[in-house]
């Protein structure tokens, strides 16, 4: 039998890589119940390759063997494929836009609810809690912050901030339109800081899977600014429908990029800002 030439060999290698990835994702779903099968493949592949390099693994099959038999390897995979962490006011322009949105979509409701879907870190929820406090709305607003797995949930519940970061966070906070001393919203525990209990009490943390779970409440504001970029086309449309089913009429949706005409239920929304991915549900 003739040996495969260069292009044919390369095509065979690529096909094998894709097959190994399919088997890994199916194994993770069957073994642990986490479904990454409809995630954007190029982005997912980059994260898998980075994890393999970090662990010195030559093939996806070797990674699959570790993940299916070693809980620590499984946890590392879930971390690698989860939404990238956000930090306190790390996107000042987004925080500035959130300030402008909060009053308009929450003040009319007696007990407004906000959903941080695929919350990227405790600090993302803490940033929102501080913005609500500055609007004098934290006493009656509940933040539901959901994460994809138990590891992320544990990290969020135990989170604290190294004090040396506060100076940079203060700069970002001021850029976002803040006018106070950011440290006043925190209590110091040794060399670390934690959001004040009165603000933390307004955040309800829960494990929730955007891929498989159904709508669980009605919200006046839904924010998902990082996770949707990792979703493939079918999963993205499913998630947009989930958000629509969970968003009150005249509630606001903040996502990662502007809606396209073909996006699920795009006609049900009006832009809040020109050329920004903030939308009010009008139908």
C-alpha cells in the first residue's frame, strides 16, 4: 500500500484530532454531565491544547484518559473550558453603561431581580452590587449569580481580594464614573478584602448550566457579557431564547455583541445604546 502524501497525512491527522475531541466531550458529558459539545470549536480547541501543553500530554486521548479517571484532571478541564475570570471594574466602559441602565430597568419594579448568567468571578457580582449601592437600589434588588460547576461556585463563595490590587481597582472604578473611595465598600481581613456583608447578602449564588437548564425566574436585567463568545451558533440561539423566556417585558439584556437580524427573537428588542449590545425587551 502506498504511503500517504503530505496533504493526505495532514488531513488524516486533523480528522483524528477532531474525533478525539468529540470523544472527549462526549465522555465529559456522560461522566460528569457538563455539555461542551456545542461550544465554538476553534476556541474550545485552543483551550484544550493549552491545557495539554500545561500537563505535558501529547494527544487529546491522553487528556481524555486523565479526565475520566482523575477528579483533579476533570476539575482542571472544567476550569479551562469555563468563562474567563472577570475582576473588579476591569471593564470601565461596560461598568459606565451598566450605571446608565440600572435606574431605567429596575426602579419601576418593587423587588427587581438581576441575573448574572455565567458569572465570571465573585468580583463581577461585587462590581454590580457596588453600582446598585451607589444608585440606592441595593436594599431591594436581588442579584442571582450563576456559575457552571461546583468548583466555580466554591471559589465565588470563598472569594477575597489581595489588598495590593485595590489601587488599580480604584483607578478602574473612577474611570467607570465612580466618585467614592472603593475601599469603603470592603472589610479588611488581614491582607485581603471582602465585600461588605450588607452588599454580599444581596447576592444569591447557584450552580446553573446554560446548556441544559431551563428558565428559573423572571428578571428585570440579565447580563451575560463573556460566556456567549464561547458558544457555537446553535447553542448561542438556544441561550438567547432562554434569556428571552427569563426577561420581563421592558427588562434589559446585556450580552457580548450586537444582535444580528437572524438571531432568535431579535425583533422583540430595541437597542438601549447605539452600536452597543444592550437591549430592552419590547415584545
